[in-house]
C-alpha cells in the first residue's frame, strides 16, 4: 500500500490517499501563526489501516516545519497528540496556562 499526505490549502485540509485512492482528510483553519484542526475523517473502506494516524503525523510534521502552533479542536487530532507526547510542544497554550 502506497500512501501520500498532501496539504490542499485552497480547500483548507490535508488529504491522504492510499494507492492513489482518496482515503481521508483533516480539515483546518489558519490564522496568524496558528492552525486549528476542526475535523478528521477516514473513508470507512480504509478504517483500521492506521491511515488516520499517518494523516495526523504527516500533517503535524508539516505544521512543525512551517513554525505554526496547533489548536486541536478535532477529537481525533487531540487524542493522537495526547498519545504522542513528542508532538505536545506544537499545541497552542493560552497566556493563562
């Protein structure tokens, strides 16, 4: 299985394909220095193959390279970051935290 994750800024989402077939996406919004992940979806025919985790990992790696902070409003992205503490430094903290 060949997978690829690409950012589609015009559509405000990262997309993942598996063997050239669309398999899912992670939607986001961007403001000054902050990317907010709002929804992640994997096509039911691709569930259970680890594609959601790969999508989030590669999206966050791209975000890190762009120097952005992350606001994980999407429960899937939030849970993934909690299980992978090496990405916690990307999470936006309010001045009160």
